[in-house]
């Protein structure tokens, strides 16, 4: 089971839980929507693949 407190986006300090909440509670089903909601992946971009992996894990 994934660590919900794991920081996925170091630049913006966004956790796995915040990304999962954006997907489930705010209907963010694309990378762009997650970026708009959480700002994750909008700094250096090194976490974009991790965000896409979370989307895939959650069936989006």
C-alpha cells in the first residue's frame, strides 16, 4: 500500500493523498487538471511521470 504522506511533488510540497483527493473528490482525471488543482508538476516537472502513474493506478 502506498504511503499517503509521501511527497510526490517536492517543488510544491504536494503529497500522494492530495493528488488522490484531487482525482476522487475534485474529478481531476488528467495531468493538467491535477496541475491546476494542486500545482503538482508545475515546477521542475520531475514528478509528472509519478502523477501519471497515480492516475493509472486509480483507473483514470
